[in-house]
């Protein structure tokens, strides 16, 4: 959805095992993953996030099959409960400029 010239991902219900979010859609930047947008997805194994995206609380909560997350070096923080109850999660690439890891992030 386009808000103020920026895209927000509100929900993903697909069955793909690997997802790479684009940096832009239709010339407008993808800037936000809404709260719980991937939560409870049982198919997702790997995800790659674009630069400078805000990942809201619980975005990947209860993704029990999630194995790895590749975050751009420009993701500033990991919000509360972002990866809560992701027991299969083995690898998260840490952004160089990470300033905050929220409560119960993992």
C-alpha cells in the first residue's frame, strides 16, 4: 500500500520459502513492515530485507520454520517480539548500524 509516496507491507500470506523484499515498487521505496505482517507464516524459511526499512513489532512472530534473515546494513533496530517464537531461526545478519534490540525480540 502506498502512503505518502512510500510502501508499507501489511501482510504476506504466500507460500514461498524464500522472500526478498524489493527496495522499491513502481519507483516508490518500500519502507515499513507492519506489525505481524509475516507472523504465523509456516512456509517461510529465508527472508532478505531491503535497506532502510522499519520492521515493526512482531513482524515475524511465530514463523516457526524461519531459518535465516538477511538484514541490510541500514536497518536501524529490531523491534519488540520481531522474531519471538521462531525456534528454527539459525542466522540473522546483524546490521552495522543497529542501535536497538527490542524486548523479547528473539
